[in-house]
């Protein structure tokens, strides 16, 4: 008799046990995440600034929405659902991080409930307990609860959809709700649209029958499909109405595909020389550069198709290189190391006891999850959607690139299998099936150890993490903390020219000009071999000239930078400040206005421009 049937006939006391364990899992999920987000207040992790690239974009977008630009005037560049969710929260609580983090803590708690109940219905109550407790204590999931990214929303919508499918029965409203949740999920992760026909086929063939007389209602399936399609269609319809451009989802899609599939791609996110003209990364610069094809500005649909085509040409013309890249992505996806982007777990973990106590990592979930997948295969009819979600998240990463925040939504589905795998392992040990249990333990240990050998330069990410932290401190004028963070980054990666450049700025701003000048030769040694490094050497020289009040030299340096790249935001901004000190307010306004147009979200630039315009008006 299947395990799910035995659980359903357990004595009444098991109902109390079920509720007790569910309460423990929900309480633990909520408490650990609440502890984490509260402990991170006042730290760089909970800052809102340009260092958090996508998050800052969503933040600015949400502010635009609540200040009157509800529908926007162009094609969606990034996925829109999270921006509108932020706008609702900002409209109620103001543009602050903590309310968003607390709301996402509630979302995570709801996700834990859906994870528990879905696992219970498919694999049984004991598996559900293991899966939900694992969810509560998975460190990377705790981490993303505190970020301004759509990870928590994606996890909730994935689990909610599956839960609604399993519980809808003959209730048409729940079938419609399932379609809406799947449509919103696709808006978050468009590549998951490929799941819809497979899931509907699973339902149509009756694989959702569970335990009792539950019968799939075919009108419900049609309602699910129709409501999902209607929700998904809102995005292309809006894009066409607003911009008269038939972009299916976002303008960023083709560019993203090219990022993950080109001759210099390494399996993670990394920009290319074609799409980055200035040091650092900026969405605004990416928009400008990516729409300029053969010297002409084109529409977003044409630009996206262009970059998609370039990625496809790489695949078709260099199939062996692409297969090698695909293998690397596969190793990255199944690796225990969390490839960071925007937010860095390393710096958050260093200042968060709650995050360090959330000990469950991806390698452990994977090891138990693969065991569960093997043991669950005979009952794959009922568990098929869980397999499908794992496959879909894997495929989306292989299609584009592997990042921790893009991989995180697969963890709850692996946890379902992990809960079942651990349950079956304990059952085998209880029944003294020593050979079966020994082989399972050996296989799990091999997977766990193997997952630690991730083909990625961890030192580089560690240096990026501490450089980012230092830059946030620097933006808050906390120079002592900034200098300490930059030195920590350079200790990990002495050749890191981005950290060295920021250290020079911090030292010069703290009045330690001699120490800043001593770092310049080291920057010249490490940065001279790349165009980005050479640009930073020049910018650092300009900063040191300002520190020495040699404004004429600073003027010459920044003019040289702009002759090479007129769209260099920092050169325009710094030259504007130089002209303020030279009392040349007209030219200061010109360059500050240029910098503000290039990067509308940079508040220091706007503040300086407003101050200059105020002085000129007097």
C-alpha cells in the first residue's frame, strides 16, 4: 500500500501531530527570517543604492509608479511584477527596505505552508515535516528573504500553483486562481511558460488523482489554461499599447540570452565588451548600447532579436564550445557554492548569527533530493509536476546562466524530494535494510562532496563582495568601515583593481592623500592590462588631483576620459564638481546635466546639479 494511503488512515492523534509539526515549521521559518532581517538593519545589506543593480532598478521603478508614471512609456526592460509589488508596499509604508523585508518574511512563511502541504499530499506527512524544517533552515533562502529581488515571490507562486492544482477538486474558482498564479509566475520567470502544456497534460490524463475520489474537472483545466494565458498576455499587450513594439515579455530577454551564450561566457553572469563601454555596470548604459545596432538606434524588439541571434549563432557555429559551456553550467547548477549577483551572502553571513545558524545548504538538499528522486520514480505519476519544476529551473539556468538567485526557486522542490529521501532512508535503517541504506548513504555523501568542487573563482566573488560593501559605506561617508572593507577585498584578491580604485577614493576623501597616492602605482600595475583598469587609473589620477586641489590637472584628466567616452558618467560628474570648485558654474551645469541624463537614479549627481542651478538662478 502506498505511503500516502497509510498516512491518510492513521489514528486521530496523527492529526494533532501534523498540526504541531506544521506549526513548528512555520514558526521556525518566520522566526529565523525575522531575526535575520532585523539584525541586518543599518548594515550595507539593507541599504538601497546603485551597488545593488537590479534591486536599485526595481526601487527606482517602483518610485516612478507611485509618483504618477503608472504604465510607463516604453517596453518593460526587466520583469515588471516585482516593481509593481514594491510600488504597492512603498505606497503604504514609504520607500523603505524593512517593510518589504517583513512582507517577504510573511511570504516565506506562506511558502513553507504550501511546501508542507504539497509534500504531505504527494510523499506523506513525515516527508513534509523534513521538507518544511529544511526550508526553514536553508541559509540561502533565509538570505533572499531580505533582498529586494523577486526570489521570494517566485518561490511562493511556484508552490501556490502546485498546491492549488492538488486541492482544486471541483471548485472552479481554485482552478482559475491556479491559472492566475501560474500566469504571474511566468511574468516573473518567462522561461517557465514551457511548463504549462506539460502540467495541463498531466492533469488531463488524471495523474492528479490523489488518495480518494478526487476527479480532475476538465472545465477546470480549461479555466486554468485560459486564466494563465490572459494574465501572461497582459505584458505583450501593454508593451504594444505603450510603445507600439511587439515585445513578448521584456526588452532584456535577448540580451540575457547573449550574456549566457557567447565565446567569452563562463556559465555565470558577466558582461561583454560589446555591451559595456564604461567601468562598472549600469542598466542605463546597457539600454543605450544594446539598442545601437550598426550605429543606428533601433526598437527593442529588433535589438532583442539581434542579441538573441548572436547567441544562437555562437551555438550553431561553435557547437563544441557551447557544449563545454553547457557542461560548466551544469556543474555550477549542482555545485554547493552560491554564485552571487547583486547581493553577496558572504558579507551578510559575516554579520548575521541567524544566517550562520541556518545550516542547510544546497549540497545537502541536493544529496538527499537526488536520493528522493530515485526512490520516488515508481510513483512518478503523482510526483511528476515536482520533477517538471526541477527540470524547468535547471533548463532555464542552462539556457541563460547560473546565479544563486535564479537557482534558489528550485530548492523547495528539491526539498520535497529530500524530505522523501530522508524518510525512506530512515525507513530502510529501521527495517534493517543495511545494504540499501549503506548504498544510499554512500551515494548521498558522494554527491555532497562532489558538489563542493564548483568550477568558479571564489576569490573573485569574495573580492567583489567586500568591494561592494566598502562602496556602500563610502556612499554613507563611513570611510573607516569603507577602507577596512576595501583592504579585506585586496587581501583576498591583491590584483583587484576595482577595490584598489575605491580604496584610493576612500583614502583621498579621508584626507590621507599620501596613502592614496601610494596606492596609485599598485593600481597601475594591476589595471593596465584591461580597458576598464586603464579607465580606473585615469579616474583615480583625477581624484588625486582634486585632493591636491590641482583643478587644472583634474580638468585635463577628465576631459581626456570624455574624449574617449563621452558617456562616462563618473567623468562627467567629477568634471562638474571640478568646475564648481573653479567657479565655472555654466560648464559645471552642462556636465552634471549630462551625468544626470545618463544615470537618472544617482541622487548625488542630482543634488549637485540642483545646487548649481540654484546658484545660477540667483
